[in-house]
């Protein structure tokens, strides 16, 4: 029994041009996404650089290589040693960005981002880190990472000065020291904390004692002020009385009648009950009824 539909080689031959046209149409354009530039290659040779957007190319002859120009992060884990020759494993990272205008030059010289990282960036980053870490003691690395980071960044910037990239934001992600040293650091820090707490306690006691002394001194000063005021008051009062007596004496001396006047003012209106004679016994009793 014959098939209902039969395939003819002639039909296939007729379809070949159509298929080629479709493929050529699909191969005639490309899109460069944001954060990248397109390196157009003709038979493998880099010819031009294109910015993000829709672009046309020659089908089957030109190809496009995408180069990212956004910030990339590269991390390294390496063994090193501290200033006191203590082994340390350190994890560091660096952000780097390809200069957009020089992306084609980077592609021509190094073949792309991965090759640039492996051949240029990574070795120099490791070298800058290993040259910087031994300048610091272990405790300093733990307590002051910023200084070590600045040293690595300064060294790496010098190493990468002639390349079409910018490096920044270097970070020390982790520092792994021997366990015995970590234990000694913890013990030392605990002792420092205890010493600081004891110092704070002593300072507080000193301030409380000083406050008590100041309070007592203030009270004593207050009592002294009161005593001085009272003494001054007594002195002034005595001086006033002395001046009054002196004035009175002068007045009596200058006018004897004042004595008589004073006696008259002090008489209660009663006559004397007895009159004394020249002898010790009274000679006359003047009281009524006697």
C-alpha cells in the first residue's frame, strides 16, 4: 500500500533557499544589553565596539562578543603570615570595573574578562595582599582591619595603574588564626574588660568620696559663716552698748541734774520704811500703824 503523502527531493531543494534566507535574517542583527558593550568580530578579528541597543551585522561573517562593563567582584582565599610569623588564612575581595571606552582594547590584548582576571588581576591581587598582611601583627589585623585594607588597596592600585580597569572597595571578609591564639586573645580581652570594670568601680568610689568631702566641706563652710555672722552681730551689739554707755557717762558728767532726773524717773512713789541713823540700829520706824 502506497503512502498518502510522498516526499520529493525536488521540494527539499526548493526549500533550501528559504531556510537560508530565514537563517541569514536571524543572523543579521544582535542586541547589546545594558551593562555591556558588544565587540564585533569579523573572521575572528575585533573590528568595532557597540553600545547597548539593537544593531545589524553581516550574517555568517561577523560575530559579537559581549563584555560586561558593570562592577564585578573577585574574591580570593590565601595563606599568609603576620608580622610575628603567625600563620593566617585570609579571605579578601575586590570590586573592579572595565573602562567602557577601553573594552575593545582589553578584548584585543587579553581575550575577555575571564582571561584578564586569571592572567592580570588575580596574581596582582594576591601579591598585594601577601605583601601587606605581614606588616601587621595578628591582634592589629583583628582590631584594625581598615589599615590593612588601605595598604592592600594602595599596593593594588599601583600594580593596576597601566590597565584599562578601576579597582576599589577592597574588603577583608574573614581572618582565620590558630585556635590557641584566638583563645589567648579572648582571655586577654576578658582581663582587659575586668580591669576596665574595676577601674570604673574605683573611679566611682573616688567620686562618691569626693562628693562626701565636698558635702561636709560645704556644711562646715555654712556653719562657719553662721558663726562669723553671729560673732559679728555680738561684736556690733557690744560696740553699740559701749558707745551708749560712754555717751551716757559723758552726758552725766556734763550735766549733774540728769542724775536727779534719772532718780526721779526710777522712784516708785513710796517713802523709805526706815531712816538710818549714825548707829547700826534704826532710830525711827515710819511705817503706818507702828
